[in-house]
C-alpha cells in the first residue's frame, strides 16, 4: 500500500468525524510517513511501521470521543455553576438576613468584651485616684486635730494604691487576652469568607 492509498483508507474510516479533526489527523500521518521515508525507509516499510489503518482509526476515534466527553463535562460544569448562581440569588433573602443576624451577634459580643475591659480599666483608675486623694484628706483631718481619722485616710489610701497596682497587671492581662481573642475571631471569620 502506498501513501495515497493509506491516507485514502484512513479518510474513509474517519468519515463521520468533524472535517477539521480528520484533516488534522490525515496531515499528521502524511507527515509521519514522509519523515520516515526521508530517514531512508521505503514507502511500504514506513507505512508498515506506523500500523494498520483500522488500529489507527480506532485510536483516533477513541481520542476524539474522550475529548468530546471532557467537553461535555466542562459544559455540564458551566451549567451547574449557572444554577448555583441562580439558587444563591433566589435564596438571598434567607441567607442574607441570617448573615446580618450573625454579624449583629458577633458585633454585640465584641462590644460586650471590650466594655468589660473598659470597666476594669475604670476601676483601676478609680483605685489609683482614691489612693492619691487620700493624702489631702489625711492632711485636712490632721490639721483639724483628728489624728485617728488622718491615719485611717492614709491607710485606706495606701490600700487603694496597692490594690490599683495589683489590679493594673490583672487588667493588662485581661486586655491582652481580649485582643488575642478578637484578632483570632476576625482571622477565623476572614478565612471562612475567603473559602
């Protein structure tokens, strides 16, 4: 069988495939035969080395059909994406209201957490002010001649100042803890929305 006969038989076996696909495959096998003949083989040997027309046609047909299945799968995937978009749009009254409610709950928890931290800092400040304010109070009672009241004021002032120092470190820890929780909560939410 010569090259023209081989290409003719192959064309006959692929007649039901699209024209462009057939033309591309026929050109490929024609070049392959020519290349082998340039390498020194005879036309018959070059064609014999390539294989039988039936085997080649069967291989081309299976490759074409598998490519077609991939195209169909991609088309189905596009259709599925469209339907998902439609369902998201139709379900938006429900999921949007739920998302707003969840956001409101998260923001209220955030506000409560930082309100507690602000209240603790206010208590530390009040203790520190009470410790400092006890000094003038003790002086006033000492001038009026009431040393016992002056001593009581100084004791309460020292107690308030000491308590303010200890509370300062506790509230500082609570603030760092609240900041850590807030940061991790926002990172978690951010990662959920990225997905």
